C-alpha cells in the first residue's frame, strides 16, 4: 500500500531542511550563502526513487519499510566536502595512520585472528596483514563502524545531487532490504559505507560472503564474514597472490624533473589512477635514477610499476596496488594500507610479476611523452 500524500506543511519543513543541507555545504567551502529552497522537495525526490525502484522489480512493502518516514540528514553533505583523503596531503595522511599505536594494535589483531586470516588467505589469496590493515583503516579494527542509518544518508546525498553514484547506491540499499536485510540493521558512515569493512551497498551485493556458514551475511558483527568479504572483494578487484602492493622509494628533485619530461601520466580510470605514471619495468625506474631508501638500487625484477607522488615521499606501485584503489579510490588510502600491512610483521612478498604477467616493453613514444604533474587532490 502506498503512503498517503505528505501535507503541504510537511513539504515546507522538508524544503527548509534541504535548504539547510545546501547552506551547510556552502559554509564548509567558506562561501556563506542565503538558503535557497530546491525546486524539488525531499518527498518529491523520494517519489521519483520509488518509481525507479518499482521499475527494478522491488516490492512495494520494501519501499514502504525503507522510505515512509525518511527525512534528510543535513550533516552528511558537509562531511562529504571534508574527506581526509581530499584535504590532507598523502604524506600527512600516511604518517597519521602509521602511528606507533596503530601499528601495535594491528599486530595484536593479526595475532588474535591468525587462524581465521590463514583460512581466508587460502580461499582468496589475499594476505592476512593486508586485511588487518584495511580493517584498521576502515573501522579501527571493527571498533567503529558508523552510526548513520545507511538509507537516510544515501537518500540525503542523492538529493543533494552532487554525484549520481549516491542515487545508484540508494537503489542498491533498497535491493538489500528487498532481499531480507532489515533497514534498522543497515548502519555505517555518513557516506553510506556499511559495517566493519565499510562496504557500499553495491559492494555488499557483489562481494559480501557468508564465510562463517551461519546462513546470513553479517559484515557488522561476524569477523569471519568481514574478512571473507574483504578477501573476495580484493580477489575480484584483481589482487594476485604472492605479489607485493609496491614499496617506498627515493626520488631526488633532478630525477623528478626527468620523470616529468620522460614518463607519461595515465589518462583513464579514477582520479587516483590518473595521478599515476604509466607502468614501466623496474629497470626503467632504476635507469632514470629512482632508488630504495638508503640509496640502494631497486630490485632486479621485470615487474611493472607506476610512480605515486606525495609532497616529500614517493612510492612505486605494482599491479596489486590497483586492487587497493578499487577498494578506495585514493592514493593516500592505498599507500597507507600497503605500508601498514608491511609493518604488521609478516615477510613481504618478493618484487616479482605474477606468472604470465605481461611486462610492458620499453617504448620511446611512451617514455618521451610530456605530461603535466598530477594534482595534489586525492579523490
């Protein structure tokens, strides 16, 4: 049964709330503005979502349960404009997340969950230290998963209409409800990321697994389902077992100038990928002057690597790095996850390509093409 039409006074109140959302975003950007009432009320927006959801085959009782009493949450819009991966430099972000306390906690968790992590690694090929690192970055090792109702957060961000992905994720969240997940259980970050691995609804539908075999997928309280789902996600994103994510390197100013002249930048993919150079064999980076910390030579391996730039720190990213970017399109995040996994204590894999990996041939056209330096913006 469809809900009754919202009274005019309620529409007005919702419109005022929506104006507050717009004003909050403007204030965060340092541009105070007069509130502007949107042309479409929040309730009218939800009616459009209902129409689209019905076209996807979702049941009316699902939509009633999820949308009938929904109101916008203005704070999520201002949070969306101040993400740390955006406003912090890569150097600062990594330093903050590789503190002595975080590394100690990560090592404790790796020991505590050693047997479970081994089972997940045997199934999906993703090393336990990396899953611990991502778990730590996403939810402080499961301690904080967020308290925002997922559907309300996504509906607010979709109504704000800055990025179409939020409307798509809202429809995926409604699909989860249609498949039996109670709306009240769906809580997470202000951006709609849920549970201990902070999956968006689309990721939940595609990657989440019932690793503990109890008949339901629970990324909120089942550690087995959390690690299993993270392992499946990264494997599906292209993680190759036995291969490193990358490593930190030294790039002198004169070497960086040569890289700007001779190494092309990528032109496709998420913003973080477009901030990478094209992938070249380690021998190319050795020849141009890139070195390991301590000025030692790079490993002698044909593995392909791209350069990741911070303000003062630099990293060579291997193919597995792009699986981390698939999880979170931020070079700051991906580098922090990789480095934290290395610090947990397990021996890192060797710098070698996966069996059958195609290493790009040296090309004068590629290495001589001039490209602008990437933006400092990380998302």
